[in-house]
């Protein structure tokens, strides 16, 4: 926060000097320069001069006694830094030469440049920024400082590569996210993406590769602290957990560095996200690392421009002189007093034979950003001073006009790069994904393996183009497979969880599901619980073994009834057939046939018609059957009462009355069934409650009262028949059909009394099977008990089928 506050104060002071020159005019005598302005390292006059501040050397700390003015910062640096920094600075110079040769951009206008070396020094960068903001004339007119014109000669500056002192309008290497705050830095633009984008890209890269459990380290710098804060926020939004976040500095005691190293060793995270400058890491420990880099490119004509340099041209610039002498280890003429090389350059030096970073233009990254920044300023200046026909070099404008036009620039460079700024002055975030890879010769190279484009749709930002060497998985807990859900471990981050199987009836069909979902009512999970399958539908189908067996018994019973009817019809004149109203016997056999066959309506897939038919057919046929048995029982009782002297009871219960009684009893059941079907008939119903994993397709009763009324009426007739038959038990044996009726009704009642609890408690298709079994059992009980003895006599004991034999009275009662 201290450094940021200093920056804000510095920006305020700069604006006061640039835009409020009247303050100087108040007392011209008191104005004087404490230090002399510094001559630029590279410069060229022009109608408009663009300033440039680059880090070509690095700052060498000087001791300050605080008793006198501090000495001017001294610059030093390795040759590599000089070569790279100079190439970046000359990219700006090349862009200006290109612009001056164009007829479509600033026609008739010559741009100049003034490029300074900040040496990565905050004081020097501030000094150059103030110097550029107050005008070029100050370099040559030290005594007239306060009389400088109010309008600056430099319309804009290509900024330094150090984040904090970059107060210029367009920066090629300042990445601090803090500079996107337009309230504090309204005139700041950049051609390099903000660290905020880099932080988001890192978080999304971790998500892309499945790294949900990571460690984080950062350098104790603005880049590291601001960048890591943005990354931690982005990581949280992406669902990535950070096991630890540590900060370190090269100036820390060894004990603190060892503490950080121990934390890393003991951690379970297999991936470390580092927000540090490259100088904070040793490259030999970066093998296999992944990182984001500025997109590399080639600038057409730039290499030829860099190589178009002679010893004579180099001697005109202090920076080019140092480059020449360092590259060829010789001293240029006239510079021997300041050169460390004793050998004088003789003109045989060939710059095209050099192999160093200055001449390597195959992978331009930062140089291209400086190139784009220069073009952005040129386009903004064009919009301010030019119209459709010409440009006016004498026009007066304020820095705010340049700022407003920079907001609107949108163009494409010669090498195909789009240049524009968003509302924060930032470009679209585009990075190359770089993998540090060891080559066969042991060297460590940075290999581009993909790219990231923040303008693409979410999930499509990454495009992988090459195989990555070294890839690992870094998770606190393994991914939960489909069929399970994540349950966060108590007291641990959300990335640490257990995989809990889904509960019964629930599924999860994707990896790392937070919750399981219930299957729809007619579906049930498969064994892996990752998919809902339709529940099997259960009903007593025709191809079911149980249905086949019951069908066999049903047909057998009906066949028996038909066979008995044939036998009876063939011997219809015999005494045993005629003895108990043969008409009721044939009607009873017909009703029994229907009883056997009505059981078949209970088999098969329930439908609207089958549900109504099965219950009504069963109720009516059984009442017809019991009515016939009841009629036969009454006939037995009345026949023996008719043998009493003076009795004419048979007159009141002859064949017409017997038919009417059967019809009346049956009609009552028909009426009950019609009312049931009218009010609330049975209907097909999918029972989802009885079994969780399957559907029972059954016939819902509609009205339970109707169903139990039908059964109750059958039970009432059966009980009445049983009582009457029981009362006839003492009649003569040879004529006593009541004995067989008693047995048949006893079986009938026993079956249906047993049926009720079995029907209620039987699951699924067995409910139907129990009902069919009750129908068949009671029907077989009636046909066997009533007709089997008679058939036996007719077929096997024909000598007993005589009136004389039937009229014999037994010696013992029943």
C-alpha cells in the first residue's frame, strides 16, 4: 500500500506540473532545477515527439548519507539485458520510421522520438516522465524552466516495463491490475494484458487440467502480491482449493526461505502456482513447468532495421555505442576514454555475424507490444490532428484529447494483430501456453504448447497444439464417479471430500456430482446408480408359468363341466338325473363352466374393459352357480316335506318357482354390478408403492364398496345354502343330495374365507393368482362334491341307477 500511495502522489504532482503551469508563473525567480535533465539514449526530431521509457540496464544502489543531494542513480547490467532492452526500445524506433513512410497514417507529419533508459529505477523513471511531460525544450534551456509553454511537446509516452512507475499513457509491459482503476489512472493504457487476466487464466488452466488442490507462492512485490490476490479470488470462483499460500523474497533470512521450502515438501498438493518474476526462479527447477507468455510474432522488416547499423551510426548514441563495443569487444573512435575495451574498432566488425538476443527476431514478444503501443499513439494523434483531406501540424490539443482518442482506437498492425482497449484501458487477454522442456542436448527451452484467448466462449478459451511434457494430477480427493456424490470432509476445504454412494432410488450421472437426484416415479436406478431405467412392469401375463398352470386348471374344469353335462344329457331319463331337477343341474353345470372360464379374464395385461369384465363376470357367474345350488337344496327340503300326509308344498316350489328364484337371486347381483360400474368402475392402475424397483400393473377396484358388496352377496347366498343343506342332513341317505351340497358349501366357504386375508396380503401378480385360485378351488369343490358321486353311479354302477334303489331308506341317519 505504501508504494501504491507513492504512485498516486507522484501522478498528482505530475498532473499539477503538466496541466497547471500557472503555478510556476507566480514566482519565476524561485524556480530552478535541482538536477540537470538527462539527454535521451535514442532520439530524433519531428513535428510531434513520442516519449519512451524502457528498462535497458538495471539500477545499481548507491549509498545515501542524507546530508547532501543524493548522487544520480548509476546504471549497470549484463550484456544480455542490454541486448534485449535495446531491441525492445528500437521496436518503438522502427514503428516510428514505418509510420513516417506511410501515406495513410499521419500523412505529411514527421514523428520524432525521445527514448530513455530507466534502469529499472523508480526515481529515474519518475524523472524521465516529468521531463517528457514538461517538454523537450527543457533539455536545452535549463534557466527558463518556468516559462515553458503550457501545451506539452510530447503527446504521449510508451511506458516502462516496471509496473509502479509506469504513469505513461500506453505501456508495453506494466501488468499490475491496480492500473486498471480509471479513477486513479484515467490516462493509462497498455498493450499487455493485466495481471487480473493472467490470474483468471491461471485459475482456468488449473481447472482445465483438473488441478483442484494446489499450493501457491508469490514474490513479495507488487506483481506477486496483486497477482496472487487476484488468482486466489479467481481460484475460489473456479472451485479450486489452495492448500497454502506463501510469500518469499530474495532478501529474506535463510530460515524463512527454509520454512517455505518445508511447507512445500510436506504438502499433498502436486501443483504449485507461482506469481513471481523470472529472476526469482532458477531455470533448472522449472523443467516441466507451465506458464503464460505474451504471444510471440515476427515483425516484417524489423530484423533488417536492427542490422542496418554501422559503427558511425552507433557512435551517435550512448546506448548504441555501448551495444557496439560490448558486442565486438572494441572501443569506437573518440570513445576510448570511457570504454573498458583497449582495442579500437577498425571497421571490420560485421553486425550480421552476431548471434545474440539483439539480432534474434524469431520470437518477438515484448518488442511487438512496444511496436503496437507506438502505433496506438500514432492512430490517436491522427484522429486528433487529421481530417479526411490533410493533417494540421500546427493544431493545439490537450492530453485529454489524446486520451479520448486512445479509448476509440481499433486497427490491425502489419503483422496481423488487432489493437484496441476496453473501458479500463486494457487489451483483450491473449496468451501463449508455454512449457519448459529439457531438450536432448540438456538445454531447457520454452516450448509453446497452446494458447489462451479470453475473448472466446467459456470453456473454449484454451487451444492445445502440442504435447506437454510432464503432466500430473493434483487433487485433495479423487473425483467421485457417477453413482456417488461429494460429501465435504468436516473442517477441511471444499476440495477435500468423500465419495458417498447415492441413496436408494437416486442417481448421479456425472463425475463429481454435488447431489444425487431421484429417478422419476416410473424409473429406477441401474446397479451403478448412474442412470434411471424404466421399472419392469409386473402383471400375470399369459407366458408366465403360474398363468399357464392356472389356465390349464381352468380349461380342465370347464372341460369336466362339459363332459358331465354330456353324460347327464345322455342319461337324462335315468332316475339319478331326474331325481333333483335335471333343469337346475344343467344350469348349474353351465354356470360352473362360466366360473372356470371367467378366471381367464384375470390373466393378461389389465385394460379398462378387462378390469370391468373380470370382476362383474366373476360376481354374476358365481351368484348364478350358488343360486342353482340353493335351488337344489330347497328342492330337497321341499321334496321330503311333500311326502308328509296332506302336504302340497311342492305346489309352491315347482319348476317355475325354481327358475324364478335363480333369476331373482342373479338379477340382484347384476344390479349391484351395474351400480358399481356406473359409479366407480374398476380401472387399470400402476401400483408404484408396493415395490420400489418395479411397477405392479393391476386393476384398481374403483369402489371398494362395490367389490365387497359383490363378494358379500356371494357369501350371503353361500352361507344360506350351507345352513339349509345342514338342516337336511337327517334325510334318507339314498335321496340325500343335501349331504353333498353341505360338503361343497363347506369347501366354498372355507376357500373364500381363506381368500380374504390372502388377497389383501399377496403382492403383485400373486394377488390375481390368489383370486383365480379361489375361483378354481371353489368351482372344483362344487363340481366334485355335487356331480362326482352321480357320475360314478351312472358310469361305473349303473345297477344302482334305478328308482327302486334310490327309494330305499337307510337304517342309520346321516
